[in-house]
């Protein structure tokens, strides 16, 4: 797991990154209920999974950095749109992977 990783917090997400023991990058999601409907929670999970699939993991694998990435949604993530979540996740990951990687 992410015992020896790095973390960055944004308005909507907590992003954790650690070296991956696998020969490729992997994505994990934590989407707490926070009193929301299951429909809202599932929508947020689908959005975060798609951001990881389209943006985060291909970028890491293309750069040759094999990392485990964990996205944990915060309360504001439920109200954020797809583009805002994508921007936050990308910027946080770039900051984590460029500092001391």
C-alpha cells in the first residue's frame, strides 16, 4: 500500500503517490459517503476512474514512472465538474512526481 508515499491536498481531492511494485502504474479510489446519495457517489467514482484512465495513468506510464496513485474525494468533489477534477488531479500529480522523484 501507500506507506512510504507522498501526499498533496487540493480543494476536492487528496492525492497520494508511491512507487509501484508492479511494472505499470495503478489507480485506487476512495469516495466516502459524506451523507450523499449513492447515485451521486457512483457518478463521482466514475468521473475519477475516467480521469485516471484517460489522464493520470497514461502520463505516468509514458514518462517511465511506475507509480501507485490513490485519489480520495473530499466533500467539495461532489460539486465539482469533470474538468475541474481533471485539472486538480493532474496538477497535484505533476507536483508530486516532479518533487524528488
